[in-house]
C-alpha cells in the first residue's frame, strides 16, 4: 500500500464580485508548486487579478494522492458508510474539532453500542494520533476528546 | 497563508459508497503522504471497516483587496481564454468580472495585444499545464461570455 501523487496540482482562484457572487478559475500546475503565495500560483493569480474587477479572495492549491492498493473493506454490524462514529474533540483555544468516522468497527464501542469505549486502544490511539499530528482550523493543538457517539443512519431507530 | 492546511481523506465501504473526513494539520505540511497525515490515516484505519482510497491536501492564501464597485461586468460575465498544450489538445480558462479596458469595441472579443491580457496569457503559458502535466504553449483566442452564452448587444 502506498499513496501515489497526481502529476499536477490544482490551482483554484476564488473571485468575489461587488455583489458578493462567487466564481472560480481553475488551472493545473507542476507538482512542485505547493505554495499558493509564491511561484506560478502567485504569477497567475496576479495576472488574473489584473484583468478582473472582482476581488481575488482566495488562492488555493490542491494536492491529491491515491492509495495504490487500498485492500478490501470488511463486513460487520456497522459496515455501511452511513453508520458513523462521531468524535467531538476540543482544541486548546476551546474550539470544537468534529470528525465522523464511517463504518466503525463494533469492537471500539461500549456494550451499549452507542458510545465509543475510551479505553479501547483504537480509540485512544486515534486521540493520540490527532494530538500528535493534527490541529484545529485555527492551527491550535487538539487537547482532549469530549465525546464519541455512534450515529445511527436516518430511518433506522433501533438495531 | 492560512494558519493550517486542510486534509480531506476519502474512504470506501464494502458496498462501494464513499465518505470523506476533513481535518487540519499545521501549514508547513505540503505533501499528501506526509508522516503526520499517514499517522492519522493509520489510526483511522484501525477504527473503521472501510478502506482509504484518496487524500487531498488544500493550501490557501488570502490576498488583500476589494472588488471594484459599480463594475461594468460582474462574475456572470467571464473572459473565456483558449489555449493549446504541447500535444495540441485544447485547454480553456475563465476569468470573471472582466476589466472593460481589455475588450475590443464590440465588447465581445478580448484584445490579445493588451498589456494586461499579455501578462495573463504569458503567466498561463509559463506556469499552467494539463492535468497529465502537458505544458500549455499556445494562446489561441479570448472572448467574453455570459452564462456560457455569447452576448449580442
């Protein structure tokens, strides 16, 4: 299993006109163009702004990779994507970080089948992985797990 | 530059349905296969029966500025710029809310010799490429469109 990078990065210029309407302009750049504030992204953004009366609000670069050998999803009582385990984390500035994991393994749940077992190594390992590697949208560290509950698919009241 | 980089990882369940998770990493991360992202994916893989299929990393920069008030053309009005790549395949790019000064007297075609238009077409030819990495080489033509339909007025 390995992540294979796409040969080009996508550049999206987000324009907003005086009436507040949004429009985008799309390009592909060399995979070495990773910073939207310099290089080819900046050059195209500046040149595009030069011929537009709209406000260039955001310059975005998207980099994509695909798993070369993803394997096969396995069967279980909650194996559908609409069965989700909703994690509610809190960052150091108090902001919420919400992540919903689809198709959760039943082994990570408590006996009520509704809440995640915090002492399960997969659950605690997920918290540790986020604390060590992820941040909130504002760049703040993730501090603790407030709750983790299973979300039932809509239309299924009991199971 | 944004305070963080958004990562979107997509999974597929055993019925073929796809779902995605978004989270943020610090803004120094530039590779989808960065160790920080791989570590989070590994932790999620233990929690789920689905399999990871794609990773998308979004880096954003917000330039300072403001839209021109009472502009002649709004975002529905687009400049349609046509190019070809090194293999002769066509590529087109749209710029919204055109500056009136780059239009010909007929207000439909765009003056390709205009200095602002030249700056744009040269930037595209220098830096843009096709998704498969074929470089954009030739500027073909440019004209104004509104909602994908040519204006007649």
